[in-house]
């Protein structure tokens, strides 16, 4: 049986930065409130002429470059996104075309902020089963396109960006050790972005999420309730995955959490007995980039030269649905940069 090793990483952040002070001019909020309640100071915002697939393709290119491979080496492409360019075709097929790839399967994953964690579980299972040798997995989001910019309780939280990993099946043990996934749809109304049903008449405007999502869908969240469930479920899932692999909390070298709120991250780190200097933290600069946050946080650790072969990484995420999960990775990539 093959094991899935991460052999390339890349990320992309759009140029435009929006600070908390910029938001102070848009809604009734303050830099202090946002920093104290969320840990966020700034976020990146996609350019008007860009869409999710542009960011995804750039992150994917960087992951391929990092692995020293090109698109012809890829056997499957998965894009985790909540903000697809269009209802269909899948953003992954658009990314495939932008990368110059042909023929291999490409599809999207929708598990909101848990999309990357869900995707890593799927990619790993398919590599283990011998279906593919190399899978390119991207998390990419233009969250700014589905934010209600007049709602101070949500618009301060989100940002845009993309992160990618290239996975390769190898006989040597290590890489992705396993995953645990959960969902509970009874919570579906606590965090959602509704959009109208397909046009009921030919007069209705066609939907184009890539460029014109504003007014089509907007994030609604009961933040306080989401917060409480997130802290509980993340505490449970990190224990569950460690138990499954007969590992102890002390064995974890790095927590690579979804970056929604520094207080949620701190709560999970505390439950693991990990000090915050063993936790990947990008929420301050990126905000919540949904499915892009875990691969971007992982890439940030990697680019900073913090990861060593043999270290144990615990990835986790919590999302609308609710959908949540975790992956364990034994770091095996050679040639750390930094
Ligand atoms: N600026 C200033 N005040 C704000 C504000 C803002 N941007 N947003 C909300 N407030 C106000 C509220 O109106 C409320 O005022 P009130 O007490 O007069 O009614 C007060 O701040 C407290 O609001 P509350 O929602 O209880 O704050 P909180 O401590 O729960 O923090 C979140 C709000 C959203 C930061 C927090 O609940 C959270 O992070 N939730 C989880 C979000 C998340 O992780 N979502 C994604 C999962 S993938």
C-alpha cells in the first residue's frame, strides 16, 4: 500500500490588503474590538477582475514548482471551495485549463471551511487505494464576494486567498497518517449563505459567482453559538484522531488549525497542552479564508523553515453545516526552505 506524502506546497494572496482601520470607515466597528475578539488585523481582498480559479491556479503553480514538477505529472486535481467561479463547471476544471492540463479528473469539494481537511482525507484514501499516484489539492476562496459588507458581525472576519499541496503516493511510511471527518446538518442554519434557487423564469439574471456574487449570497452567522460548538467539537476531534493512532497529545509537534478566530485556536491548543509557539497562526494577517486557511497556514510554517522531517502535524477545521474534521501528518518533505 502507498502512503500519501506532501511533496509540494504553495499559496497565493491577492495584492489588496484591507485593514481593520479600513473597516472602521465602512461599518460601526473598531480595530480594538476586532483584534480582541478575533485576533484579526488585516485580510487580503481579491481584485475585481480575478476569480477563485485565478488564485487557485497560482497557488497550484507554486506547489508544482516547489515539487519540481509540472502539470503533466498530476493524476487528479481537487479544489475545495465555497466560492466557485460558477455553479458549474467545477472550478477545478477551470483551474486545470489555466494550468494547461488535460484529461485527468478534476472536481470540487464543498465542505466550507473544512474543505481542505475533507479533501486531504479523500486524496489520501484514493492514493492508498491505488487510484492515483499524484493528487493536486487546492483550497481557494473569494469570501469577500459572499460577505454582506454592511453586517459588522461577519464582514470583519473573512479574507481571500488560496493554498495548495501536491500529494504523491510512495511505499515509504509517513505523510498522511489518517483523517477523521464529521458533519451534523441539524446545525445548518447557524452559519450559512443562502442563494436563490435556479432562475424561475428566463427574465431572472443568470448567476455568476465568479464576478457577481454580491447580492446573490451573503454569509449569515450566529457567531456566539458557532463559537461554542466549534470549541467543543474541535476538542473532541483532536482527541479522537490521536486515540485512533495511539498517539498522545505530547506527540504533536505542530497544530495547523483552521484560522477562524484566535480564541478558538487558543482553546484547542490549550486542550492539547500545546504552547502557542507550536501552533501555525496566520489569522492575524489573513482573516478567515475558509478552505484556503489550513493549506496557507501549513505553507507559512514550511516557508518559515519551521518543519522538520519526522514531526507530527495535526490539522483541523470546523465549518458551516456543521462539518468538521482533522488529519494527522508525519512530515516527510525534504529540503525545508527558510
Ligand atoms: N464591531 C464591534 N462590535 C461588534 C462587532 C464588530 N465587528 N460585531 C459584533 N459586535 C457587537 C455585537 O453587536 C454585540 O453587541 P451587544 O452586546 O451590544 O449586543 C457584541 O459585539 C458581542 O457580540 P457577540 O457576537 O456576542 O461577540 P463574540 O464575543 O461572540 O464575538 C465573533 C463574535 C463572531 C467574533 C465570535 O462569536 C466568533 O468568532 N464566532 C465563531 C466564528 C467562526 O469561527 N465562524 C466560522 C467557523 S468556520
